[in-house]
């Protein structure tokens, strides 16, 4: 396969050669002229490996290999001095190794294209490198790779087609396929069982397969205000929930061993005092800690009964009540800061559909007494954490599930977590925008 690719330094790697460096205490490297010319050519871009290393192949080839090991070298497909596509390493573990094999090529089912800035980027969750697409005309030959294609069928000059496939192959986005159009990933039993969205989410919310910052980067600090610890209170006061009486309760390890998912509601409904005790031990806000920039916390933190990443406690509880002694059926929001229930205005038929879906999910003969929908205020987490925001929300959801199970078991109630819920129905019932506050979990609670 013909492949005329040029090399360049990865942005933001750049050469500095200024007298001011010595004044700042930075030592200048006394490079031989061949190395200096080599680095300057890399910084300009547009030269092939052979051209870069022509003056001292052994020495400069070694230097190039070292730069590639650091993840600093991009491979560029250009035409008449204009870059068409650039393969950019995402981690130092990347190596430019296009897959071997002749015959037709095909796009991986895990590859995706998205806009970035004024261009587009093509990535694969396991690729360790991504292809920046600078020329819109390249989208057409990429679309052809949905089916097996020979290089000559891509509508490009042979050298350009070969170079483009080399970039895609090294990024893991495409590969030579078999006579039936199957790719190596289609023959791998492990990869066959991964779905696109699961592999993408897993790879981009962990370290090792991408070069994006991960964790508490506070990337919106100074641009956007963080969400407050508690959502704004409505004008009308809510229904104050009873506080549980202090008591020893059941021994903790007995509660652990007794925990079960109970799908059938009991003969008698849950009562308002039981609901109040449940929410008191699960999700009430014990206190709000104001921001303390000196301690590295530029937002309001929350103290609650169960742990939450960054003490953010972004998950709100919405209750669809079928029956509860002392409480009217309806749709409510739990105001954790005041330990009260706020009746939600006009949820309509959507709340009834939520209950029906929960009943079907449990395979129960009757609706649960109460369906809890766990909804995340996503921006509360995304304001601080990068790459892991949604993953952290799901972990917090699991922590809350466990807390709900243990408290319900200790109170002698019937708990059951559900595996999935309808985000659209919750948005209809709550009137909340999907992008601002969205359902991430469901949990039922009934009398036992």
C-alpha cells in the first residue's frame, strides 16, 4: 500500500529558542546543526521521515523514535502543502503500526466521527490515537468504508487513499476485512459482546486510552457559576416529614444478611412515618459547607448520610406515590435540605406510566407503594470533574442504592432497585430538561 505521509510535532509541543530562556534559568541545548535542522523541520511540518533523517539517518532516526515514544509526533496526510488529515497520538503508548494485509478495508463498528472546533475527528475507543479531519471532502470516502472497499474505490488518488487507510488503521478505526466483510473485532468473542456506547463510555471515563484531563480539573471555574448545593425552594412550603425516634434498631450485620429485593408490595401500605424515617437515613442534608477556595473547594459541599463523590450529592429523589398511609397519591420531590416533600405540579399521565413500567420491570401483580426516581443535576458534577463526571454519577447512584436497601431492610420495608427506567417519561412527569436534570436510577419501596 503506497503511503506518502509527512511528520509534524503534536500541538501544543513547540520549540523554544530565545535568549530569555537563559535569563529564566532554562539551559539551552547545544544541539549539533543536524539535530537543530531536524527539529525545526518537524516544527514546520511537511517533511517525510526519509527527508527528515537524510543528513544523519542513524542518529536522527533514533531521535525521531524517542520523540514518538513520548507521543509527540503526528502523521499528516497533505496535498499541495495543505493538511487533509492528521493522526494525533492520545497517549505515549501509541505506536504508528497500520494493520498488515491486502484486499478490502472496512470501518470498525466502534469508530465514530464528531465535530471539534472547525473540523472533525475520527476516533476508536481502543485506538490510542485519533484522526483529525481537516478537509470535508474526506467524509465521503470515509462513508464508503461502511462496506468493504479497496483503496482504489475511495475516490482518492492511490497514494492519498493508501495514506488515509494507514492513518485509519493505526488509529484502530478501520482494518482489512475478510471475504465476508468480517473484521478481526467481529471474530473476537470478547469484543463481539461489547456495545458501541458501553465501550466508548468505559474507555473515555478511565485513564490509559486517551489523553484528556481526568478528575477534578474545575474547567469552568471563572466562566460559569457552580450549581448550589440545594436546588431553589418553591414558593409554597412542602409537607414536613416526621423525624424518626432515636433507637438501637437491628444489628448492622443482621441487616446486611437480611437484605433482599422484594418485588411484591405488602397487604398494608407504607406509612408516612416510615417514609420519613427512610428518607431521613438515606438522603437528608445534614449540613451545607460553604465554599473555601483556600482548601481547594470552590463550591458548596454537602454532608449527607451516605458518601458522595466530592461531597457534591447531585442526585435528587422524586417520588411517584401509589399508596402511603398519611400521604395523598401523587408526584413529589424530596427537599433534602428541609426534610420535606414538595408536591409537584401537574405530572399528568406520565407519572402513572412510570409506576406501570416499574410494576412490569419487577414482574409484580400490583404497583409498588412508591417509586423513587433518582435524577442527577449533571452540571453540579461536570463543573468540577472532567472525563469522569457521568461515571461518578453512576457510582453515586450505586452507593445510594445500597443505602436505600440497608435502611429499608432495617425498617422492615420491601425495597427493590430497577435495572433501567424511561428518561423521556420522567422528563414529561417532572417537566425538567433532559440535559439539566435527568433520571439515572429507579428504586421501589413498599410496605412488607
